[in-house]
C-alpha cells in the first residue's frame, strides 16, 4: 500500500489516507461496540437450538449489539438470513401465546408478523418477520423443540429475507443473553457474517 501512496499526488494522496483512516476507525468501532457483552450461559447447558431444521446452514447477518439495530433493551437479538418460506423450528419447547401473520410487505415502521412461545421458566421466545399466513401453530398449542412452527419471510422493518429471534424476560421487558447448544464454536453465540448448521432435530 505504501508504494501506491508514493505514486499518488496531492489531493488524491490525502483522500486515500483519509479513506484508510476512516476504514480503520470503522473496524475498531465494529470490534469494540458490537458483539457479545457480559455473561452468557454455557452452550453445553443451553436449552436453545438454532431455530431451523437440522442440517440446514444459514448466515447470521446481525448478532448481539448489531450495527443496524439490536441495541439497548434489544441488544441480545439475532438475525439469520434465509429464503422466504424456510421452515422455522421451535428453538425451545413451550406454549404458543401469540400469533400474528396477517401483514405483508416491508418498510420502515411496517407492521410485523411473529410467533411468541412461552417457556417453562416464563421467558418468551420471539420469531419475527414471518411470511403472511406463514404460521404452522395457533395460540394455545404446546410445541416441542424442533417442531415446525412457521415459515420465514421478509415482513415488517426488514431489509432482506431473514428470521429475527430473541428471548425476553417479561418482567424486565429486555432481551436475555442466550447461547445455542448446537453452535459448537464461538462459545455458542452466533457471530455476524458467520454461517451455522442447525442440530435442531424434530421431535419423535
């Protein structure tokens, strides 16, 4: 890179140096201001598995403390890129307490589709951006881990087809730091730009 800078003259050289400085700053900000923070439960003890069928591989396009959203009370959420219509599986067993699948389209502040599952410890698992009429369950259904509960979509405040997943503590109304037992590396915490293969086998 240095020989290139020597060839460049005047304003061009200054512009290239400024660009490289900005790029370095962005890399530093990404490493410091995004990704996991605080204490996470050990992956080996996690009750969660990746929310799609075993054997399928999808990319995490936004992880905890993401660059687009996933800040503040929603900082422990995950976004996984996948084609519209991908089967979504329960990451953890529980009871379906909310289903919204009447919306279509996407844009800023566009209404979202979702399925909410209450777990045995009263925490809530949220599956968002589902396709219109893409539910495979209804309110009151008891679902098992690995059971197909919906189809993914590109609905709501969404820039691309993907599944948003997070778990909340209903008392504090904040997302919780969770790990996935089938994510064998990265301490069980999916990282942005990396792909992961699910081990979420269907119930027998």
